[in-house]
């Protein structure tokens, strides 16, 4: 039976070869990116600010807290991301976010599990950054929930998709600066069931961390509801914001 399954699966692979998620060219095996596209993505390492995960420019900065975190201590105790958000990774993420490419979730969540292993191990519950219900109706799915649910099931953690609510339908934050983003999401989140988070270590999941305004606003709401510790794990992270 096992053998038969293997044969069928390799036959399917042969008939429906995989395509690179970025450039669309046919690739062998089960990989999601062709070697050229893989090479274009800037994967992040642990050479980063111990709080917000901003990559160091010089190796001598090791263990130093970055200027942003020194200026204003983030609510989020720690953030880690898989890769830098730039023109290339944007191309990779946009179809997942906007054009129903939900089939990309297993690949993305696998990458997040690798970089975020320690954060996942230490958390009690996983919570995705919510969309406002009106936006959810329009988009049909929340990409953060897809990632969170895959991570939770693989790592046998509890995922709570309805605990944190987005009560204000904030406008898209495309060109806003740091302060505008912060004001935009201020008080936009609410914890529906305080019991779910009281005394718990929470891991927030999102697709992209830009200035951290959204994740920090979520963390603030979770702390107000009694969470013990809030950390974040995202697929991508904007690294050039000062
Ligand atoms: Zn490619
Ligand atoms: Zn920092």
C-alpha cells in the first residue's frame, strides 16, 4: 500500500511538475523556488537586534539593541522573520496575500518553523494578526491565520484565531511613515476572551513586519488582557526603515 502511494505520488509529480513560485519555470522535485529565485531572497539570520530582529549592518554590533528599540522599547518582547521584505520577496508574497495562492502556506510556514523554532517552543498559544471582518469578507481568507494554523498543527501548539479582534477597519498603510502607521492602528485591536490569554505566553503570527506598528498594537491589547509575554514571528521583515 505504501509503495503504491509512493508510485502514485511520483506519477502525479511527473504529470504535474512543480513550478517555481516566483518565476513560474518548471522545477524538479518538491522545491518551491528555482535556484536563481532562491538566490534572490535575502534570508535573515540570528545576527540581528535581540528584540526587533533588525539585521546588523556590522558584525561588531552583536548583542546590541538597535536604535529603534533604544528610542522606544517595543511592546513585543522579540520578533523574528524568515527573509527581508524587498522587491523580490514582495513578488513572492503578493500572490499568497491577494490572489488566492493559499497553496503556498505549507512552504512559508515550514520556513517560519525553522527560523522561529525557539519562539514556537516557548509559547503557550499562537494567535494570528486578525483582519477586520469586512476585509476578511472581501479577501475570503486571512493569510496570517493560514500560516498560524499550519505552524500550530505541525508543532502541536494551540492556535486561537478568534481571541484577538480587529475592531477598526484601518486603511491600508502602504506609504505611511512610522508615526502615521502607529496612529493608524492605535486601539484597533481588542481581546475578546481574556481567559484565553491571561498568564499565557503568546506568539503572534503575521506575513509582513513593516514598522512593527500592527504587531506592537496587538501586543499592547494582549498585555492589557493579562498576557504574560508576547513575541512575534513573521514571514518577511522590512529592514530599511530607520
Ligand atoms: Zn524561479
Ligand atoms: Zn531592535
